[in-house]
C-alpha cells in the first residue's frame, strides 16, 4: 500500500514537470531582421549575445527553437522585402536590429510580436505608445537617447579645444530619425561656439567627400550618427578620418576598437542579450503591450590613445580619468 502511494506521489509530482518539458520542447520560430550585413563582426556579436541569452533561458536551436535570419544590410528596399519574407513564415516572435527594420516589420504585421534592441526614441518614431505601456505588438530596449548629441559635441570640444566646425554625417533613409539627433548636436554646438554642418551620406563615396570637405577648412571635427549604414561602413569612415587627420566622435566602442578616436554610448551586445529575456517571456505567453520598453543602464566612454597620438592630440588627464576603457 505504501509502495502504491509512493508511486502515485511520484506520478503526481512528475506530471507538471513532464507537461512543462513537453511544452518547452515544442519548436518555436523566431525571425531576425538585421540592418547590418551578415559578415559584419558587430552583427555577429549581437546575434551571438542574443543566442546566448536564449540558451540561458532554456531555448536551444535544433531542439525547441528555430531562428530564421534575413540579412538586409543598410538597404531600405531589401529591408522591406526581408520583413515581408520573415512575416510570411509566421514566426512566434521577431527580433529587429535597427530602426528601419522595426518600421518595416511594423508595416508587415500588427499581430506578430516585435522585439527591438538598440534604437533611439521608439515613442517619437511611432513604434510604441509610451515606454511604460508600449501598446500594440512592439516592445524592446532603447539604445541611444537623442540628448547624447550634446555629449558628443562636448567630447569633441574637450578633446580639440580650438575646434570651430563639426560635421554631422548620417544616412537620411536608413536613419530617418536624424532631425532629432541633428537638433541635439546643433544646440550643443551653438553653446560651444561651434558651427555645424549636416552631411547626408548614402554611399562610401559620399562619406569620402564629406570628410575631405572637413579637411579643406581649418579646425574641423566629425560626429557620426549611429545608424546601420554608418555601422556597416565604419571601416571606410574610420580610415577616411585617419587619412585626412580628422578627429571623430562615435556612439559605439567597436568604432574605437577599430581605430576611431572616441566613443560614448551603450553596449549594444548587452542589449541584445537582454532582448532574449523579452523574447523568452513572449514565447511563454506574455504580450509585448505589457512589457515596458527599457533604457540603457550604463553608457561607456572609450578612447583610442594610439589614434589620438597619430592626430597630435593630448587628451586631458581629467577626461581620461572618467573613461571606461583606454585602447592603446
């Protein structure tokens, strides 16, 4: 009798565990739309962080998870067709890498959940109703606040005290939120007595023309908008700035690690690891409308001292003391 009760107890205890295991073993499908090219190291770093976050929560590709990727690169037409392609596969959720990808997915579906990471002002861009209550089928993690434009101008002025001009480069279609960034930059520049030039770029040739234009006049600097075009083309931007001896400010550490002068902004890989938490909660039944949009907890300041030396710049010790990382 006791043995029978013991077995019954085991069955009663094991059944919920078995049910949960069976439910989690059902293969779920995620569509990932990237505004970066597949061979871009930063794109792969972000995807790796997301995959790690999913594994930490019990989702394993080939067992209970399938991830479909569409690598659109910074191509507005390709982004639109990729969004339609991914939504056509009826995924359980989607992950968007870049503002243009969120916009394309939003146009393609109002039902399938969309989680974004690393974009600025999702309210102003019309993706969510508010940060606390997103509403609809979209939520995620913001990357950069438009007020950071003021910090970039301040950094440029502190590193190059006699700078009189700042050129702001951006891709107007891939980064359609540029008016907000530009306003922030222009406001700060005016306070520092710095003249601002807006330089839209759509090709690498445009980038070269913009940077050579800075070099043609005295004491100019460069501020690079964080959009998928400038991220995907960071190598020619960094190389052109070095060739023309132009001090440049970026949003991400990756640019400085690859030869840029200074960056100030969040860690995008950390945000993609966090995005996995929201995708996990959605796969387990929660709705995007109930998941508040989260903002970065930390911004990192990074200098490349080798680049500073090549440009003949001496970064103030007081500024170096506040840096999160100094790349030699």
